[in-house]
């Protein structure tokens, strides 16, 4: 997901089969470890991921404090449209990205 210009970041969402169940992770920068989603819910073509304070290998941090995140991802052709909401933030980050193999 390439964020809108005001945020200037790139996030990578990875979705895979983990022993017969869907798993997903979010990587917030090339140098950061991927954070596994602690919750997944599918509603039609929308996948909702949650990352809690217990996310592994470590939770998302803001100013050194763990935060939760809710991410919705919708596939539209070759593009995935994403919205991300972070704890204690009134901003919903929106972006889109192309599938990479």
C-alpha cells in the first residue's frame, strides 16, 4: 500500500495460507519486521485485519507505546484498496497497491 502523499510511506500487506487458515501481516517499512495480524475477518471481497497490543513479533508502536490498528483491504481487479485506522488517531490512512509475487 502506498500511502497518500501527505503520509509518504509504503506498507506491505502479506496474505498467506498458514496450515489451512488465512494469515496476514503488515510491514510498515522495509527495515521493520512484519507484524502478524491478531484477527482476520472476511466479508465478501473485503478482508479486515486487526493488530492488537499482543501482535507478534512486536506490536505497532506510536511514540514508543503499543497501539492497535484496524485495516480493511478490498481487491479491485489488480489493485488492493486499503484503509488503516490507528488507536488514538482521528485520521484514516487510505491507499492502494498492486499485487506483487
